[in-house]
C-alpha cells in the first residue's frame, strides 16, 4: 500500500510525537500546549500507543495499520476516517465521533466505545491514485480483510444506526443499550455478547451467530432474521420454571430454609430452586442461602450483595450481570456457570475448613467469567480450571493457591506472581 499522495498530509513518527507531546501539554492546561489538529493526514503505520489524544481531530485521515493500543481518545473526531487494520486494543474511545469510518480488519478487542457515535455516513477509503474517496452502500466492507474485530469491546450505548458491520466479530462484546437501527450485521459473530436493552430494529441479520448472547430487553422490531443461531441465548421469555410454580412464596420457602439451617435439619426444609428462573424474585440482598441447591437456574441481573451462598450447588446457572459485592460464596460449586459481567468485589471465595485437615474449595471449573471485577476479593484456593477469565480484573485480590489450569486469560488483569504455587494457563 502506497502512503504518499497529494490529497493528505504525510508526517513521520518524529513529527507525530511532537504533535502528541504538545497536545498532552494542552490537555494539562499548559501555556505551551497546542491541541492536535490531524485532520486529512496520512498516519498509516504510525504509533499512538498509550498516548492521550482526547478531543483530537482526525477527520478524513488515514490510520491504516496504525497502533493505537491503550491510547486515550475520548471525544476524538474520527469522522470519515480510514481505520482499516488499525489496532485499538484496550483503547478508550468514549463519546468519540466515528461516523462513516471504515474499520475493515480493525482490532478493537477490549476497547471502550461507550456513547461513541458510529452512525451511518460516507465510508472513507484510500486509493494511491485517487486519494481519499467515499462510498456508501457498504462498499468499504465488501472485500479484503473482512469485518472489524470488536471482541470483548465495551460498546455500551454506542450509536450504530445505519452502520454496515458485515462479518464483524462482536464476540463477548458489551452492547448494552446500543442503538443499531437500520444496520446491516449480516455474517456477524455476536456469540456471548451482552445485548441487553439494545435496539436492532429494522436491521439486516442474516447468518448471524448469537449463541449464548444476552438478549434481555433487546428490540428487534421489523428486523430481518435469517439463519440466526440463538442457541443458549437469554431472552425475556422465562428460561425454566417461573416462581408461581413454587408450592409457597419464595419468601416463605427461604424462611423455611433458614429454619432448617438453624435447627441443623430438625425443622423446616432445605431449599431447592433447581430449574427456576429467578429474575422476578424479591430482594435477596443479605439473604442467608447457605447450602442452597439451585442448579440450571437463572439469576440474571440480580443484586446479591452481602448474600450468604456458602456450600451451595449452583452448577450450570446463569449469574450474568449479578452483583456479588461483599458476598460470602465460600465452597460453593459454580462449575459451568455463566457469570460474565458479574461484580464480585470484596467477596469471599476462600475454602471452608471441615475439621483441621479437610477443606472444601470454591469451584468455578469451566465457568464463563469474562469481564468480571474480582477486585479485593479473597480467592484463595479457588479452582478456576478451564474457566474463561478474559478481560477480568483481579486487582487487589488474594489468589494464593488458586488453580488456573487450562484457564483462558486473554487480556486478564492479574499478577500470577501472587499465586505462590505453579499454575498452568493459556491465552
């Protein structure tokens, strides 16, 4: 690909570094700072990695194969830019203007595009003879590297109305409350994506993978759905038995369970909620549910802060987007459970000691633990074998003795030096 042409200003890395330095001084309010004006520039292949270019103007520029990893680009103007194969991994693009961009083959894994504007516009394309030109009708996406890579990206409340994102990869991305009206996502991969409250009205969705996606509150009015795989997706329809099928109200059954605990089984009854959809449950904040059995159960979005869930059987259950802040989850079995996006801050998952020599570990084997905040939690001896921990944050957590054999740890924020024992992991 030829970079030099008469339509754009080409600068080298040294010149770009000076512009960035001046912009960073400008952002700090320094008198010698100057805001970056990079509209209609050719920045192909250059590095902006880790730099702060918030509010910078890139309108109509070419950033083909540019490196923008870990950069801060909040409120930046990318209108009609050519961003093909650009690397935005873990970049912050909050409220950025990305209308009409061409992102074919771009990498946005782990990026934050909250409130970004990716609505329709003319798509910028680069030609060494003709310079920068614009096409509509999705022509910029039709050939070459395929769709954009937005795996694990934070696209909450993003505006994608009219966007053409054919064959793009949104696997496990956060698209909560996104607006994608009149978009074309044919061939897209949305497996495991969080689409809660998103608006896909009047969209073209042909040959789309939505396996295991969260479709709670998702609007698809007048959407063309052809060969869409929604296997295992969570929708607004009850997934399992509803609470009105219980012999007593849930509150009464919980009281009976607590009596059973207090009397060591002499009175009351152990609570078994296996197979129930609990999304309409009354508040469970601070509830004592120790030794509960609730396999294949849906808890999606519930506030479970300060709850006691010790020594529970919770296999294959759906806890996506639940709040476990300061909860006691010691020795419970969450194997193969869905917990993506859950908040497990300052929680206890260390073992329960049964006598002087025996302990019962907390089990998260083969669980989906993507995008979880584990900060300041006690995770001593937890078994994470085979779990997907991609994009999760272990800041300040105690992971002494935890087992990470065969765990997926792509972009996981964790210091494995704190394990104090050998562990095997793969990314």
